[in-house]
C-alpha cells in the first residue's frame, strides 16, 4: 500500500521499549500459530488461537477494525495460501498438505504496535517452492541489513530487490513495508524495488516494517472479490516475510523476536 504524505515520527527509547514488548508478543503468536499449522486445521482456527493469545497476554490485535475496500477487517491475523500474497481472510478453509501458508500478525501493547509475517510450507514441496520461501526471507534480512542510520529508503529497496533479481522472482509494486509506531501503518512507504530517487534518509528513532513479497511469476496482483485478499494475477505461488525494526544510534534492532530467536526456515509444525 502507498501511504499518504504524513510526517515521519521518531520514537523515544521508552516508545521503542513498548514496541519491543509488542514485537515479542507477535513473535510468540507466530511461533504458536506455526506450530499449529497442519493438514485439516482451518484458517479460522488459527485466527482464534492468535486472538486468544494476544488478548490473554494483555495486547490488542492490530488488524481488527483496519479499514479496507472489503470493509473493516474482522480478524487478528491474515492467512494467505499459495497464490495469495497478503491479506488473506481466515475462515472455514482447511489447510492441506503441500500448501504454502503465509501468516501476518500484529499486536498493540500500551498503544504501540508490532507487526511481522512468516511463510510456512505444510509438509513436502518442490525445491523451487522451498527456495522461494527461503529467498524471500533472505530478502527481508538483506533489507534489514541496509536499514541503518545514514542510508536511505532506496538502499533498503535495492537490497531486497537484488535478492529477487538473483532468482528471477516477481516483486510486488503496490505493496511493501511501512513506518510503524502508535499506528500500524505510518510513513514512510518502504518499497521492495528500486524506484526513482534515493528516498528519505534513515535516522535514529525511525521504526519500520520490512516486508518483501516475492512470487514465482510476475509482479502483477489482483484484489479478490472479498476486497482484501491480494493474489498473483498469473496464479503463481508467493511468499511473504516481515519484521518490525528500530533504527538506533548504536545500530538496528529487530523488535519482532523472542527468546526462541529466529527460525532458520518456514517449516510448519506438522
């Protein structure tokens, strides 16, 4: 999504600490949901697990009530399957073996947001599908590595796109990362491809969600009739990874992690 021109807000140490707590909760939720993904479970079941966990931990689901063409969003996570890239709506669909399942989760703690996404493979999948999931994750980390004070938004975009170009993946144009803080979507928009100009200079206090979305086909997408689900126009498989980060004077910190650390691959808990 391309955001309106609003002022970029710089976060204080206290505000980053609250976002760190929100991010840790999001990481816990994604760990739990990932453990629960298996053939036969419904996407609605996964959503209920996520919402109960967020609320039991004293948080508020970030996504509920977000405005969109399909009306206010009514769920705590997005569950996007196979050719669905982002914003898939949980419901009665049952997960099947061999599917690619992307989970996007957000939580608010004391008014501050955390936002992250992971893509899971349910059981066996061809090598090219596993590579898509792994390389999309690598693209996220390439973007995070470029997100340091003194660099620009364009440096993040170039780093992400370089990974996609290396493998010939499609990169979404109208959807990307974003600023985050007391609102889930803030300025600046963070594209995953090189655009015109370098973009805004990065400075300490900026908090961003870095989220590459790669496809095995082209970059074109369509929004389905529900007004939310974004799917590839050519039906190709897609992957989506996201972390919330804080740019600090001493370096860049990933906020959406917990004591379990980063998982090395998107393996579902089957």
